[in-house]
């Protein structure tokens, strides 16, 4: 599992504490030191769309000219801004096997929001093998 963000971001800190306390192994990628590539951002945009990836509540967004803000209407128009100003990416971005599981972390006092816990629980639950599933089906007959 990979967690993308900025180490001094309070939201990222909360997510890291929660993951650590729950024994979830992850690799932290500081996108200030390892800039996010256009291809990775494009993939995230395909998966979750610009509305879930763009953070409009921070100071970076607030300082943008109105013309720039109003020009963001779709994934294609958001991509250059996300590349140029990674602080407008909603942090953290939790990824497993290339799939975005969650963006942001709004837990209070070390607890994750229900949606985050559900995504994480689902991602950590290994699927039954086909053989094991067949055995269970046969045993129930």
C-alpha cells in the first residue's frame, strides 16, 4: 500500500498515525521530494475524477486567480494545475495495487471516518480462492 502526501500536512499526519496504530504496512511517498508524474495523476483522475482529487479548501486554491479556478471544469483542465501546484491535491491519497482507495482523511482524535475504515477493511480482506469458495459452496449443499 502507498500513501501519498506531504509529511507536515496535519491530515496526512492523522492518516499515518491511524495506519500505524492499526498495523497497516504502507510506503509513504512525499510528493514534494518525489513529484507525482503526469501519468500517475492521469490514472488517478481516470479512477476518481478531478472533483475528488482537487482540494478547494486550502490556501493554495484560495490564492489562485478566479480565471484559473473557473477554468477547471474536467479532468483535462485540472491536470496541469495538479502537476504545477501539488498542494491542491487532496491529501493523503491511499493507493493499493494502483487503485485509489481514498483521498483525504477527516478522522477526529485518531479515528478514521467510516468510509476510510470500510475502504481499508475491504482492501485488507483477502478474497477467497476459487477452490476454497467451491468447497464452501459444496459443504453448504
